[in-house]
């Protein structure tokens, strides 16, 4: 049994004749007749009665027609789904990011342009971003810096300095700036291993022969901010991600500019997918408008 045979039978049955079925399918009448005949012969079943130029569906044909109606309805639904996906009228986009802050302007424009696309946002440090993309659990990531090698497509979003922050009750809470050595002399509340912020701080400290030590290690930026707010130590974050977190005070690191790059990334092998490609194009447009 072949698809073309079922299609030929289905159209003869619903059109009421071979000539009308041939016209509907853009084929010749002999071709349609031959496909139906082969189907009947292969399964030794009589599907259509042909008398004096009139075609009627047999009992077996009616039962098969019920099945083919479902078959071609599902085919039509599949074609509609693929068409909507092609036109970005429906679909799903999975994003993993350490912070949604860098994506807010892009997300707003994307949602306005493609309201039928469902967006899910997962959080994770830079290490988890890479893991999520390589495991195909996310389509797009926001990554601190640029991954090594050519496995990823990268669009740089921003570059901002790391700053310290403290609660008002901390001895540095009313300082506008501190040195790197002063920062490292204090109890630090640091992100978990795998955090690009923590890695950048460690690299800058190593260049001075210093080592940052976490008095408290917390997973996620919000957890760090809450602990620092309680007066347990100093935190470090990129200036772009600091925002206005309650009573916390931002403190410049005066003698050492530690830049934190943020980039939009995806697997190079998936960069040509229409949904991912469109999001990247919109990101470039948003960045160009902001310049």
C-alpha cells in the first residue's frame, strides 16, 4: 500500500468520480484509476463500484474512507502547523540566562512582533548556560563573555565593569569606592562555582597575587543580594545587573576595571533555524538602535 494509492481512492470517494478526482489532484484520469486498481488488487478488496460511468463506494470502501478522512485531516493539520511555524505564528523559544536584564528590550520587541511564540526563560550561571545549550535543553543563552572555539554563534550585548555592593550598616556602606585589596580584605558573599562574575574577580585578583575567599557561597544573584543586605559581607556584580536592589549601596572598585561582557549565544549548528535566526536579527537591530 502506498500513500498515492490511498490518496487516489480518497479523492475518488469524496469527489464522486475519477475525472473529478483527477482534476482535484492535477493528475490524469488513467493515473487515478490505475492507483485505485492497484490498491484493490494488492489487498483483494472491492472498494468502488463502477457502473455506467457512475462510481459508488462499497461497504469496505466506506470503512476505509472513514480512516482516510482522519489520515488526510491530520496531514492538513500538520501542514498548517508547519506553515504557522514557518511564518512564526506559533512555536516555542527556550532561553537560558543568568539574568533577563540584558534581554528586556529584545524580548519586548520580539513579543510585539511575534505574539504567537511561547517563550520560556530558565536561569543559570554561565556554566549552566553552556550545558543547557549543548544538551539541547535551550535554544538561546545569555553568556558572560564569549565561549571558546567556533561551536557557538555569538552576538555581544554589553560590556560593563564589576562593582562591589554592601548594606548601609557595613563599614564600606557609605564609601563611593574601594580598592581591590580592600574588597578582598572583607568577608565576601560570592556566587557559586561556574559563575562568570566569580571567575572574573578571581582572575583580576590573581594578577595582583591575591585570592578572593568566599565567607558565604550562594547560588544566584538574588540570594547573594539578600545575604549582603543582612550585613554578612560584600558582594560583587556587574554594574548593568545591579539595578536598584532595596537598600544596597553600589561601590566602585577604583584601582581595577574588571569588565564583564555579556553575549547572546546559540549552537552554530542551530543558528539557521528560523526562530533562532529571527531572534538574533532582532537583537542586532535593538543594539543598533541603542547606539
